[in-house]
C-alpha cells in the first residue's frame, strides 16, 4: 500500500472520476432516452469497473472495499457500517473511513452482511 497521503489523493481522484462519469451516464439517459443496457452506458460502466480495479490494486485493496464503497455504500451516502475486530462499529461515510477498511486485519465484516451470516474481507 502507498503512504496515507498518496492513497488519499488517489482515492479522491478515483471518486471524482466515478462521480463525473455517473453524472454523464444520467445526462446521456436524459438527452437520448438511453437505458442502462445501451452500448455507451455499458462501456462507461466497464470503464468505471476497470478504473476501480486498478486503483484498488494501487492502494492495496485485496478485499474489494472500493467496489463495495462505490456500489453498495453509494460513495458513503448510505453510511453502511463495518465491524472491527473487538466489536467496534465504524460507519463508512467518507474516504477517510474507507482507508480504515483497507486494513482488512482490522475489519471483521459489514454489519448488514454479518446480520445475514455473510462474511466480507
């Protein structure tokens, strides 16, 4: 994993790129009546996935936390929680919170998944 400052900078740029691309997907839909299965939307979704995988690798995310943060947790808007070993809960609402998840040795699982018996990490 990179140092904390470069990791945070990379994550900020990743989040910005994803949010801009998603805004363009919405605009394309509004302008052209394009649905989520159109070739251009599929291509943009693939680009988001590729970017996420490369950034995840660069910051040492071996447990798909970036993907979880962007998709399931809505870039922190959902405020989903993880459980740290020791039982403390951590709401993941920001990139700073996400960085704490990248240290998978500290995270036992996602609260919602643990309540359903599913492990993460």
